[in-house]
C-alpha cells in the first residue's frame, strides 16, 4: 500500500511496504534522469515499471490486470501517470494524489499543504500508508 502526492513542484511518497502481512520501510520514489518516478500498488510491480521507464524492459503484461500498479512521473512543472497502458495521462489539476489515503492528501493540499505534509497527514489517518516520507523537489 502507498500514498503518492504531487503539489506542482514536489513529488512525495510514504515509505511503507508490505511483505506478506509484515510492514517494512521501503522507498517507492526514485530520481531517474530528468524526472522523479514513484508508484502505488504492488512493490515488485513498481520495481519492474521503473525498469520499463529506464528503457530496460518492455511494458509489463501484468499491467493489463484489474489490480495494476500506477507509475507516477514528475518533471519540472509537469506530472503524468501510467496505469493499464504505456500511454501517459497528464495531471491537469495543480495537485494530485494516488493510492491509499489519496482523499486525505488531496484535501490537505486543497487547504494549502504541500505534498510532503499531505503524505504525512494521510499516513496519520490511513492505516495503509506510513513509515515516513521521501520527497523530491523539481
């Protein structure tokens, strides 16, 4: 489970990963060339999607399933995401959030919080995310 938030200049993600029924800290956000990439969904699928984004493999077949992983890509003044196809969906709103607790994060940003604070608040009020925040400013 994960929460990722974009406030127009910062991409932030929580650090909680599930290994079976055990919660452990794990960073789900990385700098990759000229962008920052994060994901919500299955941990191992996110790692495979990072490899796709880096050009090291093909678009994974598992993304056509009902339980796909969302890959979020942020660049300066631009954010888009991928769900069930390798076609990017551009975020047209000034802020966005994905994953468990996204409503809390969107509400927080609507009230003036930045992406880091939005992830922190979602982690307080939602059991599916936590273990701190990783964030990159663009």
